[in-house]
């Protein structure tokens, strides 16, 4: 093996070999095990969230494959309607100075397919760098022919079951992109704004309880008053309850609108009077439904004032209740220009009560960056109440389990108050809705136009035009687990792999994706007895990856770390270019550059894939957000190096020697029997932690065994045997070395695939293990064997370790060179201690570097010594001649003085109210930990000084 571990030398070559040999495809006769990857956007690139979740998925897939399961990791990408359309629109705008309208719909869609062929596979190549053992031969795309057929089939069936309908409802409207968007695509941002208080005159001579002839309403969106159809007051409000049923004369449009009683009006908030605009506010829309108020739309698709309003009843049908006229002076004005003009008009008429500064939360489109407008539009909807009930029961009865369980409450809360799902989008890229209209406005739904004409007996002379809208991308994603396996055909893959086993996802899409997958799957996929199938048996919900301070990673904050940069490394200049290169705000770019230089003064070093995967696994505590820590990544790179160097030691001592592979006589030392027992218990722990999705605990167990037990202790304990043992003892130790290392590599492989494969290829020929194929990933996973757990060996070796550590601690405390042989005196030696001494003197003397061991009688006191206690046993090391007493006291006095000053300084910081009130919690905790450590060290030094002074 090479002297140093260099991940870049092995990773891509190994991965290409695995993929070319077809090792990622389902094989064998075992039970099926399947994970459907949450499909990343085709426009996307690998980010930390992907790396985190995909490391978990690949770990599970590799683990189950080695358990003998027939595994399928089903991958693919989502067509990402808005994102993809925007990418290609920007591309043709920059390169050709054209818009999609210059191309026309069909030609523009061809352009998107061209882009997809050239650039749409980038994230797949990046996912390969993570070591993902995905069956790439089965990769799917939500717009491929098979999935498009499934989408069309689901739409038609749901429509025929009256579970899909077209209606006029309020949606999140993006005035820049001209489409409805989902709640997930809305970013709520804090914003400085204003609260305007407007006077609405009471009609027919009515007066308030205090004699006023008007009501004062407060609003942050004065422009919407043109669409008001009511004013709400609380029915318990003594000031206004007698006015319920009366009317106000809406200024500017002279519309007579009713005063209604509704608890939406908060008596303690503002004036207690709320203007109700059902066509332009979601809360108002609900009030309007409860109180029978009409809906008046005043905006066009650009959120500019219409020439004539559109008036609808609560069911979305056209209504004649109100005059649709709007003041000509506002027609065509953008909503924000209209706001200024309307406020000015109220002021001119003496109806502007006040304007106050106001902190508000504004909804922005995450793609367009403009404020979203609630707008009344014709859209397609799924009636979800009927679909939701079986999906609720599936979680209630345990057919689907959320891990952690607390997320079931979030799921139930949404599902039990579920609203119909808006599934249409006003885009060109996506699954076009399979609905056709004739010139009379009749709607026909079918798989294609020919079917529509045939089923409805329409002659060729009747002109039909297909709906221009496309389906929400979440609609096709909701079919993901079964459409990717060939549904609606009854494919072998559906039989073998559905229901899938686990979904690994984030809590933020439980509503948008997880719940909808459950509903759609249970409605369309049934077993041979007609029982609805679930899409997956478990939902493992991960936390979010945040930066070291706990902030969400975002480009605008400049705290994003590309996982590939941690694998390959990146220079500071390239990192700065990546974070600030395209920024339009110089001040923000400078701030981000400064922070980046401070955090990564030399750029980011290469760490390799295995170190990144192990770090992500070690941080994967169920459901908790993760604060990324580069120091842990550095530490786990060192862990890879430790494993590599330990393996080199093993190979140097075994490759040219008899390792007992052919049954030669051998004797196992205490250390051999101990490490075998420790390995078996680690195997048991890893199985238990994988089963409960505690990848952090699995990583901890692997780290503890590898670093502390195998590398630090066992390899040291082999040296006395390998250098001085007889032939049978040496053979036994060599046999243990190679077989435990080989088993450990298989145990670690699901988390760290590359380094384990590389070392395993060299080690396995020396072992008694019979490989099933030429790759570690094809081998059986280690299984716990209780028969190999020698409890006595474990107990004896822990005693030996405690003895050695006691001697080493005394050396450290007394500043005695590790190479200096020491005499040791023992008191209170019982029979068990004596047996352990007799059997392990070789180990103890070699590792503790002792010149002699003498047992004192009960009457003997022994000379002035440094001491340690192991159970009842007292270990004494005579100090005479070992140290310069005066020099050591002087050294300790100096160190105690310095440490005392450090303690006082930190205590002063923590007692400073100004510091404590301003410093972040993490900084305060760090200072407290620093103080505790310093106080502990100070106490030990003082004890040590007293001990030496007594010599």
C-alpha cells in the first residue's frame, strides 16, 4: 500500500469500475429492498442537504445489499417547471436576445429539451462523486414517456371519479412569472412598511356608539380597497355590534357594502374594524365565505388595475350584485403606483385618518423575487378530503411510521384540516393538462384528443383546443414511488420493490410531497386483495444542515459550502469567486469576502469523499438540525489516515507470513481474544443503530472501536507477541489482525465505501474469509456471534489497560520520559490481580516500559512514591532519582501562576453583565467550558505540586 492515503487516486476509478460492472443493479434472490430518491431538480447542483440525505440513503442501500437483500435505489430528477423554464428563458435572452414568445410554445419546449440533453445531467455526475450506489440504468425523469403516461392516467381517472375539478379560487399569484405558485415557493420576509387608517362613511345616517358617522379601517394594502365587499366587526364588540347588518359607502367607487359580524375582527387590534376583500386576501376570502360576501377582482395578471372589475359570488360564478366600474384615474396602474394614488385621493377627500410605520411580513416568489399577490383565477384542483382519510389511517395504524415519531403530529395536523390542492400552473414547461375546450366553453378530459372525440362522440367539425396550463410539478412527484417502477403496467419491479422501504426527506416537504405521495399511492396502487398499498413503510425525517453559527445556508449570506469543494479542495480565490462573483451588491459582496477570508484563509483543503460521508453520518442525529463543523471534517480525515496507517502496519506484519489461513496451529493471546470480543459487540451495536436510524451512534461505535480499541490498543498489544512470541502465538496474532481488520472494513463499508474497498482488496487474500465476488460491496455484512465474546478476556484486558494507563498518567504528571524504564511497587494485591499479573507481565512490562514489578507485603510501606489506584490495587512508582524535585516544583509553580491568571480572566468575562447580555449563547457556552477545563487542570497541578513537595 502507498505510504499515505490519497482519496483522489482511488475514488473515481473505483466508482467507474463499480458502475461498469453493474454492481448497483438489483441482484440475488433475497427480499426486495427499495429506496426512491427524492428527485432533485433537473436544474440543480449538489448541495449540503443532498449530500446529507444521500449519504444516509446510500449507507442504508449498501448495508441492506450486504445483508443479502435485492436492493434498488431508484433515482431520477424532477422537471422543475418554473426553475427550468426560467433557466432556458435567461439563456435564450442572453445568447439570442429572444423571449419564449418569439419562439412559440412548441419550439420553446424543444429548446428546453435541448438544454436538458446538454446540461440536465450535471447533478447526476455530482451524485456519483458521493459514491452513491444508484442503479443508473433505471434513472427516471418526471417528463419521460413512462412517467408522463402515468401522470395522464392519474389525471383522467381522478377527473372521472369527480376528484379533479376546475374552479375559480384564490391562489398565490406571481405577477412577474404570470403563474400560480405553491406555498413552498413563497418566501415570507420581514419588511418595513406602513399601516394606513382609512375612513369609510356609514350609509343611511347610521352612527357608531360614540356618535361617529364613519368607521376607521386599518390596512397595509390600501390599493385593495377597490375590491372591498364588506367590513367586519367582532359580534361581541360593544362599539360596533349594533351596526351589524348596516352598510358603509365605499369611497372612490361609491359601492354600498355590508357590515358583518365575524370573530376575524380582533377587538384588541387596531380600530376593531377590518375591511374585507375576498378576492385579494386569503383570510378575507374565508370571512367572505362565512358571511356570503361577493368576490371582486380588481387586478390583471400583472397586478395592475383592470378597466372593469370582475364580480363573482362565493362559488366563483359570475355575479351582477355590484357595478364592475372602477375609477378611470387608477386604471392600468401597477398595484404600488395605485397604492400611492389611492392614498393621495383619500387624503384629498379628508378620509385619510393616519399613516403609521409598521413592521410586516411580505410574501415573495422564491424564483421571481417579487411580492406575491393573492389573486382570483380559474385553476384545476384535486378534492383531497376523500383521499386524505386512508392516508391518515395508514399512519394511525402503523403501516407508515415517521422517525422521529413527533413528525406524525405535524402530518396529522395538516391532513385533518386539509384544503383542496391547486394543481395547475400557467407555464409552458411541464405536463400539459389533458383537457380540451370547444367553442361553447364545454370541457372534455381524456388521454388525447382522439379519445376525447371518441368518448364524447364529437365530429371532426367541432373545433377543440387543449388547455394551455401545465400541472404542478408536485403532481408528478406525488406518483414517484410507483410511476418510476412502471405503473400503470403490472411490472416485475412493482411486484418486487413496492411498497418501498424508507423515504429519507426533510420536514419542510411533509405536506407538499410526503402526504401527497401517500394519498396518491393508496388511491391507485392496490395489492392482489384490493388493499391500498402505502408508498413506503417508514419516513426518516432529517434535520437541516446549518452553518457553524446555526444559520441557514444561503447564497445571500455567503455561508454555503459546496460538498464537492470539501471532497476535492478549493483555493481561496476560487472560493471567493464562487461566493461573490455574480453579486450585484458591492457592500454585501465585500462583507461576504471578508467573512470567507477569516473562515478559510487558505481555501478549503481536500478531504476526500469518505471523510465527508463519515462526518455527515456522525452528525445524523434523528430529526435535529445540524450545525456544520469543519473541525469534525478535519478530524474524520485524520480518522481515514489512521485506518490507512493501521492497515499498513497489519499488512507489513502479515503479507509475507503465515496467518493461519490454512488451519495451522495457533494460540490466541489475551489481546487477540479481547479484540475479537470487542469487534463482535461493535457489530451488534452497529446493527441496532442502523435499525433505529441512529447513524450518529453507528459512526460513534465504529470510530471508538477503530481508533481507540483496534489502532491505539490492540496494535500496540500485538508488538510483544509479534517480536517475542513463539510461532503459534505469532500466527494467532497475525490471524486475528487480518481477520478483524477484514471484518471491520465490511462493517464500515456502507458509510466509507472507497477506503474500505481499497484496503479490503489487499487484506482479504490473507484471511479465512471466502469472498463472494471481487468487491467488498458484494460481500456479506458481519453478523453478531455471541460465542466469540470472551467476557473473561474483556475483563482481564480492561485491567491490563487500566494498569498501563495508570503508569502513563504518572509519567505525564511527573514529566518522566516515556523511554525511561520504571520500577513499580504494588500493594493490596488480591488473587485475581496476581493471576492477571502472572499471565500478562509481558504485555504490561512492554507497553508501560517497566524495569521491574515488586509486590509489597501488607506491612511494607514503601518509599516516597507517586501512586494510582486500580480497584483495591495500589500502584506505586518510587520518585527518588527519577525527577529533579526543585526544578519540577519551580516548573509547576510557574504553570499554576499562568493558569490562575487564565481562570481569573475568564471568570471576569462571565461576571461582566455587558458581555453576557450581548454575546451569542454559543460563545458564552464556549467560555464556560474553557473555565471548567482550566479549573480542573489547576486543581490537578496544585495536587501534583503538593505531592512532589512531600517527597
